[in-house]
């Protein structure tokens, strides 16, 4: 460990976060001192410890203990990513991006075969093989982040498979994590075509849409899954509820329970449903609404 002047250190590393609230860190340094040294490269670029650096500056300190990391650019970048992954204020998308980049660097520095974990036949001709990154990488990241290997793999896959349009939609709060997990099953070019349509769909419908898009193409899937009637969703909900009710009524009939045996409130409700078929929709009368009487 060495002592370096803060003025000599460089904050050009894109992974660094400056301008954040470090008041609690300042109090800790004043009370306990700087527990963890800054991590820098041989050319004085800060790789890890931007908040500690900022807190020291705010306190008027001029020097800090540092650990100098020797290595190539990828090894230095991995150190910065490693520091960020243990942060608590990263968004899910930032974590996914960091994990994906960490995997790329790790596999470049330490080439190892990936581990096949699943085989799924989607047709007689095609087999999808899903793999996990190298076991050592998963173990290392899991220990640092508290995430399970499966969570790490899913996070990396989301970042790798998402188109820029999908990432932007997530960033803007237009797509949930569950919706994203379904849309990334499509090719990136198909995600771009489908995203505006999918934003409005619940996860259950997105699953159907993705399956249809893979079989028939995105444009046909959009056409077939777009409601023809403005109240189609309402109709679908009513149909689902009535199907459940009909199933229950059938079960009761099989047990010898007739309509007359139903509670009066239930009989009344079923009668209202039957009567609703003959009710005419209310229409506004232009002559009555805008007649002289109505304005008095």
C-alpha cells in the first residue's frame, strides 16, 4: 500500500460515481479513519473508491492510502465492475449490464467452457441448449452480490438478449421485468417490431403472443392478437367469469341441486344476467338534451 496525493489521482474511469451524497461516509472517516484504501492503476486512474475519494476531498484531506493494480485494461475494468457490483444503489438494469460485461471480460481473461444446464426441443429439427457461464465466475459473483447462479445467469441473458428499444422501454418504466423476460425470447429485430404492441399486454398474453410470433411471424401475431372490438378485453373477462360460473352450476346440477335451491340473492343475480340480454343500451337524445326545456 502506498500514500498518494489526491490532486495526482484521475477520475476518468466511466464506472466511477461522483456527485453523490457522501455525508455518512465523511462521518465514518472522521470517526474511524479510512478503512479501505482507494484502488488505482499504475497511471493514477481511480479504479475503485470514488465515494471515498469524494469524501476525503470534502473533508479537506490531501492524501489517501492506495493500492496500485498492475494489469491490462480488461483486468482494470474488471476491478471497477467488481467494486460497483457490491453497491446497494444500482438499478436492476445497471446490475445486468455490469454482470454481462464482467462475464465477457472474465471469459476473455480466463477462457473456460460454459456449462450446459438445459436442453429443450422446440421442433424435430432444432434444439436449444442453454448454458451458464463458467462455474468459477458464477461462484465469485454470487459471493460478492448475494445473487444465486440462476439469478446471475438470467440477469446476464436479459442484457445480452434485449434490444436497445427494450432497454429504453424498461428504463422509462414501460416494461416490467416479467414482460421483459418474455419479449427477449424473440429476436432483437422482432422485439423492435413488437414492443409497442407488447407494452399494453399482460404477461399471460405476451406469452401467447411470443409463441404465435415464433410460429407465424411478428406481423401476423400482432394482427391476430389485436382486439377487433374496442371492448374486446371486457368481453374476454366476462367470458372467463361466465365459463367458471357455468362449470360450478354444472357441478351443482350433477349433485342434484337445482336452481330453486340456490340462495335468493344468487337466483336474483342469475336472473339479472338473463334479463340483461334484452336491455337496450342507453342512448343520448339530441333533441331532449339540447331542447329549450333542458336549458332551463
